[in-house]
C-alpha cells in the first residue's frame, strides 16, 4: 500500500489544517471560491507577462518566451521549523566556504584523507586557473541556493547545493509582490516575515567583501550575459532593486589589472562584480578562448586582488554532484559537529557495489548525471517506461562514474490550483543564503517550485514546473498585557505560551 | 555616477525606433485615408510614395508584390524582413528596452512590451478598417510610452530617449516633405486641385499638424504655408525647427550633467543658428529638394557625432 | 652551460585595433636546474605590464596596450645558466600535485588510434621503460618539421598526419603518456639542440612525465633518445595552449598575422 505524501498544509487529511498555526491558511482556502482563486491566478500571470518576467526555453525560438506558471496558494513554514532550517543552512554554507578555501589553498581535507583525491584532481570543476588566489575576505560562495525537499513534518533533506550562480530569487520577490496585491487578506490573518529586504541585504553583502585596498564607496555592478539570456529578467531586477549598474562584458575593460566600466563620461573603476556568467565564459585569456561574453584580463584583476567576483570562480567543485555525496563528511570536518540537515541517501555508481545495487533497483531509484542539470539526463525509476530504464541501464554500465542514484522520495505536497480545483502537488524549496565578511544570513523565504502535473516529481521550470510564494511565519511574540496591538488583532483567541 | 555608454546607446536607439514605428503608423493611416479618397491609379501612387518616404522601395521591389494597399500596408506594418516596418522597429525597440530596463520605469517598459505583444498576435486582415485598427493600437502604445518617458525622472535616461526621438523625427519629416513635394509639384504644374488638397492634408495628418495649421493660418491649404509650417514653425513638434531646437536642448542637458561638451553640441548649435535664419519661401525658390537632402545628410552626421561623443560603440 | 635567448614576436593587424590585452608566459623561473641571470621584455608601443603567476605556477605578465595599434612587437632577451642535470626537474614552483596532470584536455586528448598506438608502443615493464618506448615510437613515426612556425595542433589531429613540428610531437607525447596512466604535461621553452647557435620560427616544446620515486622527468620526442643539457624551461601546463607564450585578445576589426623569430646561442661553459 502506498501512503499518500505528506501535505504541508493539510497533513495527511484535508481540508482542515494539520495544526493550529496553519488553520488560517486552510480556512482561507476553504472560504475563497475556486473561481476567485482562478481569477487571481490569471491576473498574476497577466502582470508577469506584462512586466516581461519570462524565461526562454533553450532550443525554442525567441517568440517562445514563457512565463513560469504561478500558483496562488502559498506554502508556509512555522517559525520554529524555519529556525531549525536556518541553523542547518548556515552550518552547510559555512562548510561550503571553508571547503573552497581549503581545497584551493592548504588542502587539509585531502591530507586527512576525508575525500578521495581523484575526486578533486580529475574533476573538471576543480579549476587550476583559480589555484593560488585568495578571494577578498576569504569568502567564496557569497550567494548560495540550497535545494531542499521535505518528506514529513520534521524531515528536510538537502537535494543539491548551488554555489555557482543560483537563480530564482526574483521569483521569491515578485511572487510575494503578487500575493500582497492579490491576497491582502492573508497578510492580515497571518504574521508573515517580509522578504523585501533581500536586495538591501545582497548589496550589503557585496559591499562587505569589496577588495581590501578599496577605501571609498565600493562600486558594485551586476554582470549579465545579455538580454537574450533566459535569466535576464532576474539580472535586471536585482540590479534595479539594488540601485546599481547592470553591465555586459562589452561595458567592462581591464587596464593595469584594474576593472573599469565605460560610461558616457569616461572610465569608472569597478570594485565588486556580481557576475551571472559561468566561469567558462568569464575571461577568454584564462578560460574558453572563444568566449564572446567575457572580459579579457578580469581574472588577472581578480588574482591581483583589485576586484571581487561574486560568486568566486572555481566554486563548481563545492556543488558538484560527485562531491555532494561527501557533503556530510565535509560538514563534519569543518564544523566539528553533526550535519543538521541530512543529505538524501546517495549511491555513487563509480563504486562497484553501489552500481550493482542501482542496476538491481533501477525501477525504484532516481538516477542523475553527475554533470547534468535542469532535470535533463535524469531517470525517475517509478514513473519511467521499460525502454527508458533499459536505456539508462546501458548508459550506467558504459560510464558508471558519470552517475549517482538516490531513492525516490515521497516529496511533500502543497494544495495547488488545478483544472479540477485545489489538489496536492509535489514541491521542493530553494532558500537563499548570503555570506559576507560579517557572516552568513538566511532570508526568511525562498523559491518554492511545484510540479504541476499530478503525481510528477520534476519541478524544473523547463519541464512544466511552476512557483509558489513561500511564507515564513513570525514567532508569536506575546505582546505586553493590555497593549493596543493585542486588541487590534481580534479574531481567534490566542493561548499564550509559558514564560 | 555617469551612465554606461551602452545604456546611453540603447536609450537613444529606443527613442529613435519608437519614433520611427509611430511615424510609419501615421503614414500608413494617412495613406489609407488618401487611398480611399482617390481614384485609381492615384491610390496606388499614394502607396508608392509611402514606400519612398520609408526608404523601402527597393526592399519592396524584391518581394515581387504589386503596389496595392493590401500588400504595401502589410509590408510596412507586419513584415519582419526589413527595417522599414513597424514590427521590425518594435522588435529593435523592445530589445533595446530590455537591454536597459533598469533605466526605464515599469510603465515605460510595459508600454513597449504591450505594443510588441499586440503586434506579435496580429489578428488584422487586409481590410482598411482592420489596418487602421492595428495602426491605432500602435499609436496608442507609443503615446503611452512617450507619456511614461515624460513621467520618468528627468535624467540622462529620458534625455537620451528624447534625443534619439528628435534626431529620428527630423529625418522623418524632412523625408516626408521631400517625397511628397516632389510628387505633388511636378515641374511647371499649378497647385490647388481637389486631389492636391487631400494630398496636403495627408502630409499634415502624418505629422499630426492639421489642427496646428488651422490655428496658425487663417486660410485654406496652401503648399507654401504647409512647407513653412513643417520647416520653420517651432510651435509644431514635428517641424524641422522644433526637432533641431529639441536636439540642442537635450544635448545641453546631457552636457551639463556630464560636465563636458563636444563635437555633437557644436554641430547641433550651428544647425540651430542657421535654422533660425531660414525662411521657407526663400528655400522653395532656391530649391527645396537640395535643401532637404542637405538637411538629411547633416542629420546623419550629427547622429554619428553623438555616437562618438558618448562612446556608443 | 650558459645560454642566451632572443625571442621576437610581432603582430600585424589589417585594421587598427582599439585595444590589445595579452597574457604572456615568457618568463623562466629559477629552479635547481636553471638560474635566470638576466631577462628582459621590450614592447614597441606604450603598454602597461603586470607581473603575476598562474595556477600552474608559471610566471606571467599581463600586457595592456591602448590603440590605435596597427602592429605590436614584443622582444624577450635574456641569459640562463643551466645545471649539468636538467633531465629531472627539481625546485620548481608546484602548486598542483602530479595527479592533477592525469586530466586530459580537448587539445591533448588521445583518440582511439592514438590510444591503441600508445598502448602497443609502451608494452609492459616499468614506467620509465614504457615512456621511453613511446618517445622512440613517436619520434620514428613522424617526419619532423623543425622550421614550421604556425600553432600547435590538437594531438589527435597531429597524429593523423605524417609530418609534425617539435611542438606537435610534445603535445602528442603528453596525450600518449596519459593513455598509459601517468601524469604528463606540456613544456614550452628554448633549446640549442647541440648547436652553438640556432634560429627558429617558434620556441621549442617538450614534455614532462611524472614517475613515482623519480619525480618529473623531461622527455623530448623531437630528439627521440635522451635530451641534451641545453633546455631553458619557461612554462608548463596541461596542454600547449596553457603554456603558450602569448594568449591575446584585441578590440577591433580585421585579421592578424604573427611573425616569430627565436634565436638561441651558447655563451660558453662555466668553469
């Protein structure tokens, strides 16, 4: 018997909430007519299209600009859930930064035999071009997106780390804007942590890691591959909301190991670059010589310590799928404690015993390419056809080192508007974690992706996924007796906690 | 902080292309009207001149289509294959707008995006009413864009858009007068017939100056007055005098902000000084065609000087 | 042994360039095998030069020149004192472990034909013997074009031909040695080749192979057997591109043409 997945609002039942904290949300779903929800959904999508919040699907023509479907029912984290999650995220991101600093520096983790060295030396994500560079303030992964899935009330798992150029934060902010406009009543009925401080926090992070010699106000920019890039909306959105320039490679030049941007009044020195260009395309003198997107000399400026690149080049070695399975060891090694957020159990097919297990259980497992992304090169055993399974079997036998496998998790669901009304759909979650010179911060929110097809576990936007707003509920701060705030809250009687 | 050169270039071209799309829309609208009033083959001649005004005779000839309202109207509106169509202008304008969207307000960007979306799902057929409906929609969006630009903060971004629009408008108006005047006044012929009257009205409509003409001149349509209006009446926004003055004004504002002036400022000021001494009747006597051609060439040189001065490359 | 080197590079552009930015790997470092007595770089236009070291440990300079430039000439001249045993590299800056040099790159990748060739040539035995056999086999297989000045071919492409430049041979050797599971790298530098003075249209190229217990060994497939004592080591990398004397970018239209003259001379033995 297959048990239904855990629903984050309804628990295993519905339409009542699983607990008192979420009852307001469950009631809102019961009481708002579905026709009204549908109307709001359409209104949100019309706005997104008008604002041009679109993404391009690779392989389709330019006219195929799509918006990512938006769902009007939010998911919600309780204050104490979020508190525990945050601690786990901070621990993990601190470990990622420590690992990068170590692997491009002293390599203690190899000397102490925590990782097999061939995993590093043979890995194209370990960049010799970065060896010997210390980024300003020793921060490598300034902006991390940690992909999580949930299988029960207290069961969160890390599915993937994104320490290169994680995207999606604009959806966190735009979805919240849409929710405030479309469902203002929810924000009166629930106390929801705001996310709109993210741009300020990001700018603060950028400024905090400006190069050491930079005395005046650091000049920060966002570097985009250009408006044909699928994430261009996000690039412009971030630059705009931070009030800094959005530059393309052609706007930048390097002279005497210093980066400048070309303005109508001449050159202006640039100190901190949030680059949304992959390492390969950053500098044609150092990485791919055929890159048209890059800035010749930018790596020399970086190596000389004259500019900060966010995130640091070379970070791919920390979020590589082959490294992922060692993350618990990595977290233990650098934090000295047990990982607060567990990994999903992972079989490394490069290991013969693991390979045997995977081949014997292909119809139960999710198999992934170590160097794949975006949901491509992936087998979901339980829903795959016979032919798909056999194709993967052949690929696994031919090149086992390119694959890992994981159990098919019963991903949690959240009620979602469908053609047939509200119905549970599987979700994942990407919170955003910022690291500056002063430490690590987690923004109370994130990107919830939802698989819109019934039963589907693939949430990628390129494969029919949508997004939802992600509420983080504020803790119940007992207001002083007799305060006006208490009177104005009204509604349900509230039991006060002890102490 | 001074603006990025690329941003400046995109804003400038955004201004030019929105203006061009608007101009073509007006031209098509006025030509539909003229065509309705004229007997064949005068109607076809009207469409031929529309091609000439938009520098697209050669491109149209290559299509092998005949000069009829249906084909020319479609060619000037929905044909993406050449730079003289509204759709092409909107494509480029939208790409420029996307490249600089941080410099635009949401309103301004949405107006361009809406115009583009509208044209990318055109339902219109070939009937005059449908062409007019499409064109009317574009005019509304470009007006919306201009309004949004006017509501933007008065800074380099708006000035570059307006500078681009002024340079483009100058070229459009000069070309319109040149082509139409040639067409309407074959050498030695007298003016004043009924068809002529419609033709001259078409010109005024294309530059939305019908009302202005009535306000400024208390008499019926006279070609020399129309020429004067379009050449030297600064009160009319699409006159050459107004475009030339606006160019100087925008360059002035930009120069003050950046703290430097250059070749483009000098050229634009010299042109303004000359323009202020120009009398339409003298121009007509000494050769309007030569005058307009020289104006168009000088306008192109000024465009190049602007690109150099603000490092557009 | 004391060796002098003069290396001229001149780029000519068909149209003036607005800017030129180059990464130069033309600077030998002191090791136990070589001591750089004097080394200078001259650029024939206004340019800024910035010293650094790349991820492989090679000394580098960035060159920044403002246009309009129709031509740019770079001259390297210097003297290096060589020890009596340059075949085993010691005292070099090694930021990466030998295991890193097992990686392959598009330029140094062996195709099926090369893989078969390398395995057959190597046969069995200890690593030193096997690599020596590969060197001999490569040397014997190709007609060597010492005077060719154009770029280095990808290993697999070079292997398909009958003629190869010394630098092509070096790239192929790197690819073949990795096939048998040993770390190898491409080295760019200068050699006299037993003459008192020689002139060439390109710097020389050879390979280094890491043997357990013996460290990085120098191998020159152009010579075939044991290399001489007259090698000035300048830069080493996974492939020829990573060790190329000049990597450049320019802003401007048109094509470019590169002329290179390298002269190496013997200055006399030390006492």
